[in-house]
C-alpha cells in the first residue's frame, strides 16, 4: 500500500523484505571512477559482495 505521495506505507505487504540476520540501516558512500562503477554493477550480487569485503577489511585490522 502506498500513501498519497506514492511512498510505501511501513509494514505493507508490497514493501522490501530481507532474510538477512543483521538489519542494514547505515549508508556508505565512496567515490570511484565511472568505469569501475559500471563494471561493479555488472557483477551479480555486487552489493552483498562489497559488504562481505568490508567485513574482511575490518577483521584484518583486528576489530
């Protein structure tokens, strides 16, 4: 269900759902060149793979 502005109403049956254990509420923005971004977007599941690599980077630095 959407409100008068066309936005989803919280808890509606049409909204996004996820099976992940952790909720994702924070946004990370980095600058990359256009070619790298285009290539990255062609990789299936690229967002999740980037999240996995971020966790590896954090782990490698002892956090």
